[in-house]
């Protein structure tokens, strides 16, 4: 058995090596001017502790004249890197002395340096110990976690938080500042613990807040006002479940805003509510019509006279005679404890019954249960197959889950076979000019997913896709030019593609373009342009990108200092 005292001594000695100025063989420049700090370190330790630094070191071999290797990490603050570096050497990390945002920054830095064990530890720590901060800063946590594939625990937290506690998001002080993507991800959930009329009221509140000139009283709106609100909410409205409103709710809450709803949808809703008669469902119930049984359950769960006990009764009746949607609804109720005692094993059973009949949401939820061991044992292979089935039908959450799961190292053989098929279809689509397939194929070649790693081929496919206007490819191509991956470093080209993607709203491109403006790289005829840097950092920061927020602070401090001189 290993003596912990011996490990503590080893950790102490390694930290002493870090603090010793005599034997270092590499310097690391961390941060952005004027907030830059030089760290001294040892290549052999960095090489074995950080896959990211190992890749950097492999391309920066020590010269014969014994000149020290120097690497730069501009996206990490010196304070954060100091914590990470001491962890790399000593294997210890005490989080008591850091505030919550600092811990989140450490997590992001750990991801940049590919410190997987630290990423897992910090996610778990935040979820278990910093729940209040996570809820208060949900916008930041959500935006960041779904930008970074390795933050799967935070993604799961965000998904479940949205489902169970939507009111905390809607009632938060910064609700109206959340991004459109986050709002859509909330309202599209089937399992929100909130009535649809409340969801609609919050969607309207968000839309009006994006246009401060609009009144909260639609009776005072001009045609131009309605068009303004319609354009703001055009991506949100398709996800509203208007048929779950009562007739009175539709009349009082939706109809006054009829001009912002697509004309055909509005006409169909008016016909639906004019012709909507619950008694017809009761007649059908007597004939044990499964669709009507399930619909009656929906009415008792979400209608004007909510009675969850009756909802469960009618869902059960419909499920007994094989209605796939009712089976899914029962699974949902048992999983979240809606009208029944929470029972994940029963939830799994009903999801499976529904999924076996190819009900799309059930196929995804069954995959999710296998993925995270909800009501059954963890089975990544089955999760992968179910995610694939749902993803091919266009289920967005399944597509995300599939991407995350493909990086799991425990199911290589199954993934290998699966990826062979993926590469085959990507190749076919790419040859026929599909820009998304070209980008995906480029990504596979760049990182060696399903094919032998070939950064030159990755570059070629990214360029084909970017030349057809595919946004992610345009940013990625800029990054390859910036870093010299698969091609020679070309700062002017990097600037060109970053700018194209940034003008289309790409959050990372905006930040990287700001960096080029700040440092005067790639900008023809201009050495530095802090004003432009500030502009693009602000655009990226407003979308919740933490690195851009840090860079924005740096530029603002520089500007203040210049004014004080």
C-alpha cells in the first residue's frame, strides 16, 4: 500500500523543483499585454502532464545553441495559469481560497491544456458545491458548457436544470440578457415544469426587452412595432406549444399578439380553438381510442382544470393499448415525478416501450438513460445506437449527445465500425458539394476521427466548405491559417476568414479577430487598433464567451491607463 506521507513528500519536492530557478529549460508567456507574466518550467514534466503542451513542445524542438524554448498562452490569465501549473507539478488543488468565477476560469484553462482528470474534478466540484452560483450565472455556464464538448457533466446539469427549474431562469435578474439560442433550448423542452402560458409570457418579456422602444401593451402597437417583435421572436415561436393553452388563455394571452405569429399558423390555431370541444374526447374515451385517451391525459396535465392523478390514469389507459406517445408521457412523468412518485426504473420501461415503436423523443430519452444509467445500467454502445437513430431523424439533443459520446474511449470497436459508415457518407456528400459534409470531413481528418490523422487534408476540406460559405468552416480555416495547422502560417488569411465569420456572429471568430486587431497582426497597413479590438471583444463577450470577457477587461484597462497618462 502506498504511504500518503510519501506521496505528500513527492508532491512537495516537485513543487520545490518548480520554484527553483536553476534547472528550468522552458519559459511560458501567459496573458496579454500589459498583463503578461513569464513562468519557468521543465519540458519533461509538461510533456507528460498536458497533452496540449506536449503537442506544442513537439513542434518547438530545442535549438543547438541551447536557446530556451518559449511558448505563449494568451488566452489564460497569469493568476489562473499559476494555479494550473502548481497542480501540474504537485498534483494538488485546494479550491477554498478561490471565488466561484475563478474556479470556472480554472476549468476553462484546464480544458485548453487538455487536463481531463482536472476537468472532471472541477465539473463535479461546481455541481456539488457551487449550485447557487451556477444557477445565478446560468447564462454563462450554459453558453460555455455547450461550446466545449468535454464539459459533458455541466451539459447534463444545464439540461436537467432547464427541465426542473425553468422558473429560476425566467425569474432571474439577467433573464432578458440571455441569448436567443438559450431561450430556444429552454422552450423546446417537452418536460418543463411550467405551464405553456407562463412560458409564452416570458418569451414575450424577452422579445420586448430586446427592443426597449416597445411597450408591454400590444394595443398601442403600430404595424411597424408588430413587425419588430415578429422579427425578434421568429425563431422562438415555432417551438411554442400553443395547443396546450386553454381557449381562454389563447384568447387573452396569444390573440392580442396575432400579428407576430405566421399567418398560416395563426389561422390554424384559431380554427383549432373555435372547434376544440373536450366532450368529443370523452366520447372517444368510451371507445378506447388510444389517441383520444392520450389527448385527454394531456388536457388533465396541461389544460384549464389540471388533475395530475387523472392525467396519469388516462396516459396509463392509452399506454396499455399501445399508444406510443402515451408510453413516452408516462416515462416522462415517472422520471420527473409528475403526478406519481419518481421511479426511474419505470420511466426506463415506458421509454423503451415507446422507443420500440420508433417514437422520436422516446428514442432519444432511452439513449440518454443508457448513457447516464437512469433506471438501468450504463451502456454506451446502446446509447450511441439510439442517439444515432434519433439524430438521423433531426433530433438536435440526440445530435449533441452523439458528438459527445463519440469521444468516449470505452467503446472503440463499436465506434470504429460506426465511424467507417459516417466517413463513407461524408465522402459521398462532400463529393456532391455538400458544404456541411466537407466541413465534417475536414474535422475528421484534422483530428484523426474515423480516418488517419491528416491535417493537410483537414485544411483542404475546410477550405472547400468555407468557400461555399459554411460558417464554422470559415472560422476553422482562419484558425488553421493563424496556427499553421495543415498549411503555412498566414496572418493575413487568418484575419480575412476570422473577419468573415465574425461579421456573421461567430463568437470565437469575434474574439480571435479582436486579438489580431489588438496585436496588429494580419491587419494590412495598421500596426494596432485597440478600438476595433474592443469592438470585437465586446461582441464576443456579449454572447457569453469568457475569454473575450477577459480580453475586453484588458483592453478597457489599457484605455483607462492611457487616459490617465
